[in-house]
RNA sequence: GUGCCUCUAGCUCAAUUGGCAGAGCGCUGGACUGUGGAUCCAGUGGUUACGGGUUCGAGCCCCGUGAGGCACCCCA
C-alpha cells in the first residue's frame, strides 16, 4: 500500500456529492422530521426501496434526456444495474412486486437519496434526497388534490414563504401542440419552448416555436393560450373558449376544475396555486394533471414536481393501475430554510455537559449524566484524558452545549451541583436530587426546548 | 453532455512586468491551579487543488485531470 501514496488523489468527494457536518445534518433531520409528520397526518405510510435497481427497471421511463442522466454499471455478478433516478419508478416496481398485499388506494411516503449524473449547480446535485407522497390505485382527482394539499401544509410547516404551485395538464399540453398544428414528433420541442416563457418571454418563445417548425399563425395561437395565467377562476373560461373544439382539452379542463374545487375545499389559500399552461414537466410517464412548486427567492426555481401517471405501473404489471404523487427536493427546501433562517437549529444535540472539578468527582458525574439521560435529557461528559475544568467548559462552549453541570468537592459535600447557563454565564446551586427537574425547566425557559412534549424519533 | 469563470494556511483573502508566499480570523500555550465565551502576550501555521510543460527562475504563462460557480440542456 505504501507505493499507492505516490499516485493517491487528494481526499475529495465525488463531483456533485457532499459530506454533511453535524450542524447540516441536524437541520436536514429537522426538515425531514417536519415533512414526515405532515405526511403521516394524512395517513401516508413509509416505505423504502433499494438504491440499486435492475437497469431495465429504470430504462425507458424518463425520456431521452433523462436516460442520459441515469447512473448505470455492471455489478460483479454481471448484472446491468442503475442507481435510482427518482422514487416514482421504484414505487411502480414496488407495487408490481407487492400487488397482492396492497389495499388500494395505497398511500405511501418515501424519503431517500436519488441519483442523477448531471452537471452540478447551486441546489442541484448528483446525489440528492426526494420526499415523495403518492396515491396508487385511484383515478379520482381527490387524490391529486390531496397530494397538493400535503405540499401546501408541508411548505407552511417549514414556513417557506411565497411558494406557488403551478398546475397544468398533460392533455392540455397536447392540445396546445395540436393548436400549434405540429405533428406529435415535434410536440416535445413545443413543450420545451413554452416552458421557457417565464425565462425568455413571449418573443423568445415565438422565436423558438418558429424555429421548431411551427407556422407563425399557429405560434400566435399558442402564445395566446399560454399568456393566460393566474387564478384558475379567472383563467378557465378563456381557455375553455380558446380550445372549444378540442374534446380532449375540455376533458382535461373538467379534471382540473374538479381538482381545483377539491383543493379549495382542502383549505388551500388563494394564490398558493395557479393554473399555468406554460408548465411542461419533461418526464415521460405523466398522463394527467402535473404541477411544480416554484419559489422566486432564493433563485433555485423548483422545489418539487408532481403529477399523475396512470400507465407507469402497467409497464411492470399486466394490469394498469392509475397513480398520482408529489415530490419535494430536500436540498432545495433546506437551502430556502437556511437562507432565511426559518428553522433555528442547535449546533449539537447535547443539552448538558456534566463536568468534574477533580478526579475524585468522576464517578459522580457519570451517575448524574446517566440520571439525566434516563429522564430524556441529552447529556454528555468530557471524554478527554485530563480532568481540567477550564478545558471542559471550553469544550462545551465550542460545541455550543447550552448548560454545564459542575460537580466539585464543595458540591459533593453539600449535596448539591452547580448548574451553569453557558449562554448567559449565570449559575445556580441546585440540590442534587432536584437536578433533573431543574435542568428540564431551564431547558424550556431558555427556549432550547419547546414547551410542549419533545418531538422526533423518541 | 457543451461553453465561460474560479481554486493560495483550518476559514476569508493579499502577493508590482514571472524574482525570498503574507495578513486577519482560527488553532496551541500563557497572563488565570474551581469557570468557557471578552482582553493582552507568545507560538503554530503552505507540496499555492493534483500532474506535467515553458523558463536561469512559475502562485502568476501553457496543457491535462479533479472540484466549485455561472449559462445552456434539463430538472428536485
């Protein structure tokens, strides 16, 4: 191994992948925790699936562009495998495998890492986490409305401001392509062009449409349609009228009207969602309503994508099972939460450091620490070699531990301990048998802990 | 996958036309043998991302690789 050192690369992480510090992990876990509680409040149950799937399971589901981003390799047994690209296709495969055990409609949530071989940018990584809720086995627009309602509750629980859900319908997009008078093969470039409306403006879209082979007259008609944006109520009539002779489009509009009706009944605030005919969504498997949740600041764009995919599960099963779901990108959520300090998070889990002044108090601090732990307080003792009060307090300070419990000869003799608040520097003597109750109280009154019961994994 | 920009101490950044690689913060020790975070004093800091080339001489110029950023593509 010694000669390996000569050619050894600097210890770096792979492009687009990263390590997380304790502080970052605590924030990520906090966000995940909040999402999980919202998901469970609606009755979604957790599942997990392997990171690796047979390549064939993933292949052909994401369109030409997506296919190129699949991590693909051959394992030691000669199998063609791929890293999962999202959590939706693995769900479809899961449903096919567990079909007989499932009670439909099946509601599950799934939080975990996915992989895309993209060129990284801010808020865009090669390994990132998705947080999905899906409903399998119903065509009801109630399901589509519910997953969007979950989104709204989740974003509100995370205190994300100004997130807007843009909603469109795959059939409406296709109607747009028909209105543009292009053959199906060209439809994709039409979707691509209109999806850029917000970015390049009407003139830019017109240019792209014409370059894609759309007649100028037809391009105008398309522009007229996607120009109509805003609150569903104000938009529906116009679009209905403009696409009056397209039966498919009318059906799609009926579905969206139903969806928006349920969404309002779910209590979704005005302005939290809009009908946006320019929203495209590239994934091949979408068949019905599609949505994207967009935030303007910070400029990371989409926080998540959603949509109905009634034919995906059928690709793994003889039987066709309709489904719909919504996905949030953990990294992008964390980016927003972090940028605005929406969820203040401690730098360490430790709530108390129990310190000994001298060697003689060592066993006593271990007893105190165990007592705190037994009562649900996250406590630690300093594990360094030397018993050195200064060093121990310095350790607590650097780690951001908010309290120290000091035990010295005086305390031991008097049957007390010293409880020191390391943020304010105040300290008090507390009877040894009251330390747990007092520490709990101080943790609450200083705001380190919420007043209510602790939440989380416990 | 394409194009452009960036990479100097643990961190943030300096370094004249190519001419001895620096500062602040941090870190270590002390002032302070039962008190961290403040202050003062001293000390510690580098294969200039990695590999090669040009040159008497490269942090600086050239090529390759890696990573980060921006735009495109696409998306969470």
